[in-house]
């Protein structure tokens, strides 16, 4: 009975999605969204694994401070950070630009990604990664780091995607209303009365991370297979 | 020719781990670095491997500095206490990964050499502790190193397996004429495996010598017997022919036997019996027999 209640609670928000058949469309908002997601996911994977590696291998008395500083955005309300970013980016003329939006999205996603990568590396253990140091860099990354961290990479990708797709205020503020994404469009649609249009955008918001997660997972599995096939 | 460490100093946050260490490992020799926990032996090994940098001092191989040379360019491999095989690869793939030309034949050759023939396609988690360590050893050898570093690789093994792996390691590195630096806290193990032994105490070199030299000069250096003119650590007590007749000369007080025990089980399962009904004294000889 308890399980049934939990199941109903989980499915309840989605029940409205099936009240009418959605029709799909393709416009600049979707293109912007997919590009943003792909860029942010790539940067997150690259920077988080690099930073986690550095944290794992660096011995310094400043270590605790550096960790605290890196994870600081996790403890500060996103909106407070957003206003700070707005002022900073405005000085560089990046407000209202795609690069400005990408930077701010990176700021809100990266601490989580670093945390994930660092935790995964800590569990696998420094000695295991040290064995990889005896191999040339290409082999180290391709044959050891990438397959060992493939699950983490997929999680970072999903988390970054979901965070990016969840940002409305941030993209509106830094994008100065000029950068259109599925999320920003969705809020406008919700403000109106067109249920079918709202449904289309909601489906998009659900499908984009799902498709990307499956695609990235498939890509990673294929990559690991290729790597193992070379051995 | 070989590895030369000069005036190596290393300080971690609040304490000096190594203070002016000088060490020379001749090419082709098996050199043991013996010290208690915290004496700095593993740190020294990590400095040689390129996993740590010394605060001062030099590390050279054939008079060419290794400082600043990344670990993968030093032609050095390292075996740790645990196998550290990559879990996403099979046993054989772990070894292939280390071979310079990614050769499956080479990997299978090394696996056979460490008595793991036919285990190429096995998953890493199916290996026992000793097998894992042997696979790890095969991987280290497959990289064609000029120096192999052994960081207490036998510590977590049961006595029989430990002895077997010690022998295997000794045989293979001798056969390959591979320079080997073994770090251990077990003095007996050092005596069994190494050509020369260095004692490290509180981050400084205490003494260096052959097992025979150390057994005669170092009061703390283990329990040894002289059997037919040769000096052996206790674990090497052997019965070389059937029946009684061999005599052992006690070189040091037999701590393990004391006067309480008269028999000792050798790693190969044989029993060696020393007389327990007499007070054992250094310099005296006693008959040795099989159980």
C-alpha cells in the first residue's frame, strides 16, 4: 500500500502530460538549448575531472581552504550569485550574449560536477590512479581514466543538463531576455492560456535530458568498447 | 651504473620525513630498504617513482637526473601492497596495457611467467589475493622497466603464499637482471630476497650491507642460523637430505623458538625440529631433523 502511495505521488505531476497528444516543433530555442547543454556538459566533464584530479594529488596546507572555496557556490543561494555574476559580466560587456549565459551556467553547475568527480575519484582511490601515472598521458586518459570514470561522466552530464534546463531567472537576467531557450519560452507559455503549447514545451523539457542522457550513455559505452577492443 | 639518491630531504606539513638520505642501488641488484612504519621508506620510493618531489636532493639513473622527468618516462614501475589492477579490464588487458607495443603475446608470456597461464580473459575480481599480486607483478614487468619498485608487496599475504611470491619475485628479477628496490618492514623478508639491505630509521639511513654483514653487525637484525656454512634467516631452515644428521649453528638467539618451541613449520609445509629440551645458545650447534 505504502509503495502504491509513493508511486502515485511520483507519477502525479506527469499525469497531466497525457491529457492531449503533443505536437513537436523545431526552432532557435531548441537549438540554443541543445548547444548550451552540450557546451556546458563538455566543459563540466573536462574541468571537473581536471580539478578533482588536482585536488586528489595536490598536497598543500591550503587544501581545506581551496576545497571550501571551490564548493562555495553550493552554499550560496543561486540568486545571490547570479546578481554578483550579472555585475561582473556587465563590466566585460557579456550581458545579453551567449558566452555570458554559458559562463553563468558553468558557474552554477561546476561545483556540483567537481564534487561528483572528486568523490568518485576518492572512492576509486589515489593509488589506483597513481598506477595510471606510469603510462603515457594518452593511454592514461583513454584507457584508464575515461573507462573508470565513465559512470561519473554520465552522471555529471545528466546533472549539468538538468541544472541548465532548470535555469530561468539566470538565463533571463544574464541573457537580458535576448537568449531564447526552451526553459525561458516555457515560463512565457505557462503565463498564457495555451495548454497544448505548454504541453509541447513540457514534453521537450523532459525529452531533452532523457535523449541526451541516453545518447551520452550510449556514446560512453561505445567509447569504452572501442578502448577495450584495442587491447 | 644504477640508481643514485643524494641528500634527499622531504618535509610534510609538520614533520621531516626524510633528512639527507643517500642511497645507491647497483644495476641488476635486489636492494631492500627496511624500516618501521613512518620511517620514510614509502616516501622515498614515491620520490624515485616520480609520484612525489623531494624538497632538496637529487635522484639520478646512470648519472642522468630523474627530477622533473614524469613517472611514465622514467622506465620505472611500482608494485604496491594491494594489486591495484584496473577493474574495468580483464587480467590480460591489464598486462597488455603496460606492454610498450600492446602485444597480447607478450602479455600472455608474462602471465605464464607468473604462473597465471590461461587467466588472460578472467575478470580481475575473480583473482585471489596472491593471484592478483602476481598479475600486478606481470603488469609491472610487461612495461619493460629498468627499475622495479616493490612497496611491501607481500605484506597482505598468508605465510605460504608470501614465501612462494618472494621466491617467484626473486627468481624472475634475477633472471631478467632487473634492478629492484624492495621496501619492507620485515627484516627477514629483506634477508631472504635482497642482495643488499639498507636500514632506514626516522628518515635517515642507518646502515647498508649484505644480509651476511648485517646479521653480524646489527643486533636487531633477525634470527639466523648457519647451516652447512651458509647463513639463513629462520624461514629458510631446510632439511637437505632425508633423515637426521644436519646440524644448525645458532647465530642469534632464536626469538621465535625461544626455549618454548622446539619445532618450526617451514613455508613448504615441512617441519624442522630443534631440540627444545636444552637451552639454546648462540654459537652452539644442534641436530636438525624432519618431523
